[in-house]
C-alpha cells in the first residue's frame, strides 16, 4: 500500500514553486501525492497546465476564478455581504 500525501496551496502552482518542488520530491520517493490549489486568474491556469505536463503528482483546482460562472458568483456574494454590512452599521 502506497502512502498518500495531500498538499494545499492557496495559489496556482506556477506562483508557488515550493509546493511544486515538495510534491515532486515526495512523488519521486514513492508517495502518492495530490496538490489542492486555486486558479485566481485565467492565465495562471494556462501556465499551470504547461507546468503540470509530466508532473509525477496530481493537481486538483478547488477554485477556478478564471471561470466566468465563478467570477459572477463571487461578485454576487460580495454584493450581498456589502448590503448586509450596510444594514449593520
């Protein structure tokens, strides 16, 4: 049975080389590695996709803010928060 490791990053991997290096080293030592991260810009997703070609670990994006649907949803949440905040003042 292979030991599993999950690393969490708040950014895209192309902006977080430490996580990329750690995941690569662990995978090369025989661990099954998954990295959870976020894409907060569309161009970072493209950079990550190139970087991940041939990577010895799996990357899962838990947030793709480059997606139009996600951006619209975040704006909606922000508007509601501002409206509720104004009522509490």
